[in-house]
């Protein structure tokens, strides 16, 4: 018996106890962490790409994404909360109505940004000849001449094809607004002597030619507040009155609150000038009773 027991091999059974936190040592958390790291990498890559984009292209990109908000829900609907764009029986939408309502609600800064984006995309070579600024009276869009690239035929009030294209693009962006428009013509200090025409006549004729082109592009004639020529009295480059950039057309999109002032021919201030405030007259004395 003792020899038989010595020949038998003992069987050892090892029992492994599993703890309650065994699942935490699995690989599922690695998947979530990898997703997080990938998302963060994509985010910082996007920030880097945006930093590399030029300011002009950034404006165009912002304008592109802004177009998705053209139709605001409930802005032109009779029923509260209904969509602003109504469907016709044939599936066609009233885009013009919604676009007009939205454009009228745009601020001067919005219109200026939109025009700058359009100009930057289509007129890269003319970016130094189109100057926009927003002041307390509205938006001033100045189309200036440049040596070798004039906006008018030399010594005349005939618009070049490029000038017509620029005015057409401006008209597209301001056509649906209700603001009144002032058109001003300016020249440099070089006197015009052909056919007895002075700088006053040529600046007024060029302003009128720009006004006609705006109306041909669809601008309502009743929105024109005034058409004025200032000759060389208000140079754009003050230190050099003969600079070609002094020959320009100024289109001023006026704030609607200025409408009554424009009817009385109030002058819109130039850059760098200050408004003149007239003293308020004292009330007349009340006679003693």
C-alpha cells in the first residue's frame, strides 16, 4: 500500500480569485482615449489652418457660411413660428421676398463686410482702388483711379468696362436695401482745358455717369439723394493734390435717420473732418399777462 501511494502523482488545483475591478484593466478605455486624442488633434489642426489663411480669404469664408442664415425662421411669415420661405405649388420658393426682408435688416457693417468679400473674390487686382469705410452717416465706397488703370476714359465722363463691372457688383449688394445713396465726383488738381471744361464740370459729369450706371443696374432712381461734383476741393491724397487717386467716385449709402437731413442738402463729412454743431436758438420770451 505504501509503495502504491508513493507511485501516485498528486493533483494540484489552483483557484484564482477574480477581484471586483478586473474590468477596469480591459482595453475599452483605450478606444475612448484614442477618439479623444484624434478629436483634439483635428481641432488644433483646424486652428492652425485658420491662422495660415489670409485675412481676405477669411472674410470670403465667413461670408460663405453666413449665406446659410439668409432665410430667418418666422421673419416674414404671417403665422408665428412658421418658416420664412414659403413653398409654391410647383416646389419653387419665394427667395426674393425672404432675401429682401433679410437685406433690409442688415447693418452697415454687414453690408460693408459683404461688399468687401465680393470685391476680394472678384477684383483682387483692384483691391487698392476700392476703399470702404463706415462712418456715422453711413457707408462710403470710393472707387479711385490709378496710373495705368483709370475708371474713366482720359479727360471724359465715359466709364471704362472695368468701372461698369465694379459698379454692377456694388449694385448687386445694395439693391435690396432701402437706404438713400449720394453720388460724388472728385478730380485731381490738374486743370482740364479741353472744350472749356473745368474740373467742376468733369467731376459733376462723372458723378452723373456713375448715377446712370447704378440705375441701369437696377437701383431705384428715387433712392438717389444727390449727385454732386467737388472738383479738386476734397483730395483723397492731401499731401499730393495731383495724385491719380484723387480722381474718384464716392458712393455713400446713407443711414435712414439721415433722410430728412439729406432733403435739406446737408453735406456728409469727409474723413478727418468734424461735424459743425449750430447753437440752438433761445426760446422767445413769453409776454407778461
